[in-house]
C-alpha cells in the first residue's frame, strides 16, 4: 500500500470510531442496534434503484463498519461479505453484527488485495457513497469488481459525482471550481479536522488524500473489465453535506440551495457480467 493510502487508513480508523461512537453521528448506531432495518433504512436513491437482494450472495466493498452489509443480509441476501482496509472499521463491523444478531462475514484488507483474501464469487457487488475517491487506480478497481461477479452477476455502484470534487468543500458560499475535474496520478491532499457525519466532531488525524475519477473513465474501466453497462443515472442529491452550503432534503439526502443551477451531485451505475 502506498504512503497516501496508509495516511487515509489512519484517518479512516479515527473516522470509524467517531462515526460508530458519537451520539450525534448521522450513522445513528445505537438506534440501529435497538431496531436494525433492511433496505428501507438506505438512502432514497439506492432504495429505489437496488431492487430485491433476496437469495443473493452479496459483496460489499469499502463497507466501513458494515451497517449496509448488515442491512443487505437482513433484507434477504443469502450471504453478505464486507471488506474494508480499516482494522478499526472491521472490528466495529463485527461488533455491530453481533449486537444485531446478523450472520455476515467481514474481511480486513485493501481493495486491490481483495482477490487474494476472498475466494468466492457473488451475484451482487455493492459499492456506495464515498468510495472510489480513496482509490488511485480505477482500472484496477474495475478488474477487482469484475473478478468477483458470477456470470450474470451485477455491480450496483452509487457515489458522489466527480463534478463536486472540483469545489472547495469547506467554502461557506457558492464559488468557482478550484480543482481539476480530470484524473491525475498525484492525489489532492486535505488537512481537515471535520467529520462528514458529525458536525460537532473534531478529528486528531488531519491529512488525507483523494483522487478524482471522471465518469467517462469509470464507465470505460468497467467496460474494459468485461462488464455491460445497464444504466448510468445522475442525481442532484447526495448522501452527506459534501459542500458546506448544501441543504438537507427528503430521503436522507442533501442538495444545493434553491436558486443555484442544478449540478450532478451523485451518480449510479448498474453493470452486469455477461453469462
Ligand atoms: C465513506 S466510507 C464508505 C461508507 C459506506 N458506504 C457507508 O455508508 O458506511 C469509505 C470506506 O472506504 C474504506 N477504504 C478507503 N480506501 C480503501 C482501500 N484502498 N481499500 C479498502 N477500503 C478502503 C475506508 O476505510 C472507509 O471505511
């Protein structure tokens, strides 16, 4: 793992503790433990698009502490496996599985090492919200996804639209883009102490690194890895306050304030491995 991903892992170890433990966190772990939900607990976008997971073997990549992995299993998946490179996130994921009485498998490891760590193949690979910006190599990512799909299996991917990565996420008011839309091998470095799911939290680990992957490169990487694209949808909503001046809206989502031009804030891809 390179120095950038090592630094990100340190940040994610701290974020996992905050997201899991803070009473103010949007993840709301305590209420999930008291009454764990299934697909109805997802944000509106994936709730409307995902469809039934009944009887499917599901792989959740970059699963964080596994709340959605557990939801997929509770919604009827035959098996659910989550992978994340943060040892803290994986420890908490196992704790959450025990607390909710859900039988799921969690694997600690870098996404690029996943084929050496998980031998099975899956009907559904599920990847959502805040994922590929942490990955340097989008072609390698697409090959990993494809490797895990059974013939006829499906990728469901939903994440922030790279257009919003062009903006300064902490600027209090609308402004011109400050970062390139297009991918560069060198990541953009950030030194924030804020936590995306808890406005009251102050992190000790400041440094993190992100890479931009234009939509065209993501789609092309999936096609080159042998998948057939079923759809690509763009949305004017996103699951967290990605820019400081965004406003909450229905479905547990955020959007730009009324009166601003509507930009794509998130997008989804459904892609299938041919039979
Ligand atoms: C924003 S979280 C994903 C959140 C998840 N969708 C959820 O709602 O809980 C991003 C996750 O990616 C993981 N991650 C980042 N880079 C990774 C890598 N190279 N390999 C595996 N996991 C990685 C982090 O540890 C973190 O848990």
